[in-house]
């Protein structure tokens, strides 16, 4: 894990063969700002390639996915920094649309995921606990297959897909309560550190009474991807924790102040 003392962990990754992903930093600024998003995307464009049109998902904390149409891609290409699709947390692009775009998922503690299904299909999603508990990985994978079928694109089997799980807050800094714990059957690897907040603790302002545990969303996402048939060896789990890494912004560490979202960007070369 990268820390304030050693912020050297990678913020860019290969997304299978012929794909890539990168994560913005606090210094890059708020990725919902078109000019800042445009500047950052220009800095991470694949070597020798001009900056691509970009489309970023909104952030509604629901397992909702939008398939990008040629018309949406064309509109994004005319806008500095591309466009934002509100009302969804995930995006999918197939065929020539996928090859022409960079897709982005925002986050400032919630990890994003990027999935590449061969040379002509890509998907990204913002994965806070609510979308993850609601089955975002399954929704994204299924949406990719349905979009490919509709576009006449032949996909390889899931055993040949690749994924990147971007930076997020680590379980060491993310303790959750009963409603989160009960929202789904979380993988064992994603939970630890059970403790009980008593009624007396609640009266003293130490949180709502009930069980608390540490939750590692990236471990949960990895497990979900494996359950969908992606091989462990093809899943890259990023190292940086948004709380510990001084390059990154943590929503929780900043006291819940809104206004600076980083982003996971992904593309097919």
C-alpha cells in the first residue's frame, strides 16, 4: 500500500493486451470539470495517439449502466473533455465506438472497475458499497455481452477478459455498520475486525448501536469478478489507498466535503 511517506505505487495499468487504464490525482483536480478532465486525459493518452473523445459516468450509487451509442460518442467528440452521462454509475462501449473513446468512472474513496472483453468491448463502473452490494459487477458484465450481441460484435469467452480495479479506500480505514453488512453476502476476504457498538456508546455519540466491521471493497470486487468467470490472473487490483496515498483525495479523510472527484479512465488501444 502506498502511503504519504512512499507514494510510488502505479496509477496506470495494462488492461489486457491492447488496453490501458489510469487514475487521476488530487493535483489533477475535479474530473467533473471539463477543462481539468481534458488536460488530464491529454497527459495519459497512449503514446503516439491523439487525445480521444471521453465519456464519464455520473455518480448515483446504483448499479445502473448505459451503453454508449455512436451518436453519444459523436457528441462527446465535439466537447472539450468529452461528456458526462448522468443517472448511471457504469458505461459500456462496443465496436468502433469502443475503439474511439476513453470511458471514465469517478471516485474519491469508492473504487472504479474497468473491464476489457477482447479488442472491441469495454466497460467501466463506479463501485461504492451500494452499487457493489446491488450487483454492479454482474450488471456490467451482462451489459457488455448484451451490447456486443446487439452490435454484432463477437466477444471472447469471459476466461479471456481482463479487468482493473482502481484505487479506493482500504478496509483499514473503512468501517461499516449493520445496514451495509446486511446489504449482501459479502466475501469472507472483504470483511474483518468485528466489534459491537453498545447502546451506551451510541448515547455518548460513538455511532449507532450494532455490529461494525472493516470492509475492503476492492477485495469484494475481485471476488465478484472471479464469480463472473474472469480468471484471477487477469484481474489487476491497484495498490494505492485513497486515505493513505498523499497523491489522492479521500472523501472520508476530508470530512465528507464534496467537490473533488478523481476518475479511473480506460481505453482500448
